[in-house]
C-alpha cells in the first residue's frame, strides 16, 4: 500500500512549476521530432526524384 504524502503550498507550487517545464520541453521535443521526420521524408523524395531522372 502506498503511503500518503502531504505537501506544503510552496512544495505544490514548485512541483507544479516543474511539471509545467517538463511538459513544455516534451512538446518542443515532439514538435522537433515531427519536423525532423518531415524533412527526412522530403529529402528521400528529392533523392528518389534525382535517381529516377538519372535512370531516364
């Protein structure tokens, strides 16, 4: 059984602030990962296009 933890108001505020910063960083990471995937797809499409032009 888990023990109950009681936090003071300053501790709650600090913990809330920490969770907010982690959430913001995670959102930034996810956005960057999405952009990286999109750029990789664009580069692959360009490379495929160049290869098909060479084959013609």
